[in-house]
């Protein structure tokens, strides 16, 4: 969608062409500014703590010129390999109808590899990457806001006791306003982040001018020599160096909102240079002042009179970074629900004009509780960074596996192109992941624990849902038999009955129960199934598939993309070919609510059955999820053994 806007329409005469080109440039510039505000908040706030942690973190590194140059060189080439080459140049080409992210990539691959024996393994990898994202979305707000507010202690050590309460208050406020929507303040995100990046770049340039020798760090020689002379410290340092590329996957995940070209332009022409100038400025500062500036090289770049405004600007940038991650959690949850990995949850729209502006209360308050607990338990951003890298590096490593399938199976790249490229990515990301695994005792256990818990929930729901559908399909009566026997024997009453069913064959249990107890059938009976396809959007012309079953019975399938929200009444207004137009006051919707029973041959372990039953009980009602009119819905219970 955004690429279409950026591309614009061609005009025939020269004057119109110039006007159109000007409009296109303006639209592209607007998208670039928007991308800077939304996409780069996470990676943009990394200078607050990433460089400091390589020397003052859990694995202390000797503070000397060779190590400083080695660390800066590692950061630069990590950004070039991981962010610029892997994500910006290659993975962003793998869009699913314009959408990006692990689930969009998974849907794209799964849609074309369903017959492969290893497709289930690919699905599980994609789901685990999604589960790790939730751990990341808990740590990012905590570490970003805490590291920004910690500048108060740099400005005035007497303010240190204020840091923790201030961070908690800011985070509480951030989660509290989510229900109001962010569309009113989102227009400020771009200008604030632009100001932030210009400021940190300027501070870095001023420091570099005083110690230009830091520019030698662009030479990969220093990164290589770091490993040659001190292999173990260099390996352990990777656990902190990787913090400089946290947020790289956001470039891919937010591609659907801004388009690949605006994200590429903003990264290569603005964000990357600003980040490197700041990191090099911090390195130059340590060249000059040594350990005296190590408590916060970021804030010590600024003179004392400028530190307080810088704290305010960095805090706003941290809030924006946190907002982007929270919104990302909402978006990923919506995709997971539509793709069948999560039960239905209440989704509220916070903008009448923008479809992507959503709010999921359960996710919001759950994240808030976990983020506040993280701040209170870990106390400092330095402690939190130990937990930060594992989720990110784990997701990046899984992206390599998905990328391998993409290159070989979908894009058909020759092995002599793809194999060396993949080897580099696996070596780099594997080293980062291995280095971060050494931090498991210091806090790295947290994102792993969260990841495994959420992975268990996602796979349990997917498996349980499939078992329920299989049992219902096995017990379902064939439609032709039912129509032939019931249509002539039952009393027909005026109106339309819509029976919602998850399977597109057989007679729904709700229809059998209704006929058994009420002994009537409506004049028009619609057997309705809503299907979510492996594409982000299904256009209106491809939405409905209608089959006439005879005797006033119709099979209707409504198709939606995984980025869309089903609206059954709105879709029914466009259905033709089954009699008169649908009138909601003459239409009744029948839903089946399943109750699980213990089975002699359970399809999954008892503990997972109990988890699935709990998730099923607490799922959002189909009435709200499909936007059915509340006064036209009838729910009928059924019992299912899995």
C-alpha cells in the first residue's frame, strides 16, 4: 500500500509530471520521517547503554585503545552485516503482499511448502520466534526508559533515589494511555526522533573532532585483531555488542506500514550515520577520559548544562521506542489470532481512519505488569541488559533458518550465491546467540522462560483447535443426507438462520441441536465458515464463496487476510445469489459453544488439555469477535472429546 502511494500515478504532460513528481517526493519524505519516528526507536535508544555495557557490564573488558577500537569496529560491521545486508537488503524483499515480520514470513513460506515433510518444523520455528518477541516486548520498555532516566544520576548524583520511582511512573502512564489510542500524538514521533538523532550525531561529531583517531574503527582490522589477541573477552563482548542492533527486526515487521524504500532511505541516509557518529563519539570520550566517563558515556558526551535537556529528549525517545514495541505486540497478537495460534481476544480500534491502530486490553495490562516487575526486580538498566540480548539473537537466528527456506525453495537462488551468504549470517548470529547464552544466570533466563511459556500456549491452542475441528468433522452428518431428510419433514418458518461453523463440510452441531429441540427450520439457512488465508489482505471481490445446496440451504465461506478483522454483518450485505438481501432484524445467528470432555484416547497430554480448556473458556465470544448484532445471536452448547 505504501509503495503504491510513494510511486504515485504518471501524468501525460510535462507540467503534470513535475507536479506529480513533487507530490511523490513529498509523500516519500513524509513516510521517511514517519519511519524514523516509529521503526527506529528501539535501535535508536541503544547508544544509551550498548557501548557502556561492553566495558562495564557483566563481563568486564579492559579499557584501552585497542579494545575501544575493536568494540566500535564490531558494532559498525554488525550493523552493516545484520541490519544493512541481512534485513534491509535481503529479508525486506520477502514481503507477504507488502507485509513483513516473522508471522508474515511464516505464512508466506507455509503457503508454498505445505506438502513438504519439514513444513511443521518451519512452523514451530516461526512460532517460537514470535514467542521470543513477547519477551523482547517486555524488556525493551523497561531497559529503554530506565537507561534514559538514569541520566539524572549523571547530572546530579543526589537524584539517584528518584530514578526507580520516575521510571515506574513513566511506564504506568505509557500503558495507561494505550486505550485512548496514539494517533493524536503519533504525528509528533517523527519530529522528536529526528531531533534526537540529530542531537546524538552532533554530540558524537564534537567528540570525534577532539579525538579523530577513533575513525580508524571503520577498518575491520580492529574487530579481527580483537578476536586474535583476546578471543575469550572478544567472544563475551559480543553479548553486549549485539545490543547495538536490537530492533533490527522492527525494520522488517513495520514494512507494511511504511514500505521498504522509505525504511531503507531513512536507515542508510540518516539513522545509521547518526548512530555511528554517536558510538564513535563515546569511544573518543573514553580515549580522553577513561574510566571517569564510563558510568554513562552517552550522557557524558554533553556538557553539564545540556545534560538535563538531553535526559528529557532521551526519555521521550525511550517512550517512543516502548510505544512502538507495545503496538507491535498488539499487531503480532492480532496476526496470531487470525492464523489460529491464539484464542479470540477483545480487540478495540483506537482510530476511525487507520485500520492498524488497535488496542488489546489483555496484552496491554499483561505487558504492564511484567515490565513493572522487571524494573523493580532488576533495579538498573545494566542488570536488565543481561536479559535483553537472548530474545533478539534467538529471533535473528530463527530468521536465518526461515531465510534459508526462502532462498532455496521460494526464490530458487543458486547454491553458490546463497550458501556463502547464509554461512556468514549463521556464523555471525550464532556467535551472538552463543555469547548471550553465557548471560543466562544473570537474567537471560527471563526471556527464555517467557518464550517457552508463550510457545507452549500458542502450540497448545493450535493443536487443541485442530483436534476439536477433526472430532467435529468426524461426527458431522453429510449435507446432502441432512437436506434431503430434514428439509421436507421440518416446519419452515420465515426469516434467515446463519449457522457459524469452523469446518466447511458436514452439518454444524448447532443446526442439529436447533432442529432437535425447536423442530423448525428457517426458510433460508446459511452455513457460514470464516477462513483466514495466508495473505495479509483479501479484497472484497474475493471475499465470498457461495454454494447453493438446494431446498433453501446455502454454504457460504467468507475469506479474510491475517491483517484483517472479520465483520460478518458487513460482508453479508454484499452477498448475492441466495435470495433477497440480508436484513439483520430478520436474521438469527446460531453459535455452538464447545465443552471439552475427557477422552479415552486423548490427542495430547492431560496437562495440555487442561491448558486448552482454560484458554477455550476465556476466549472472546464469537459474537463480539465477528461483530454480530447482540440481540440476534443464539448460543447452543455441544460436548467434544479430544
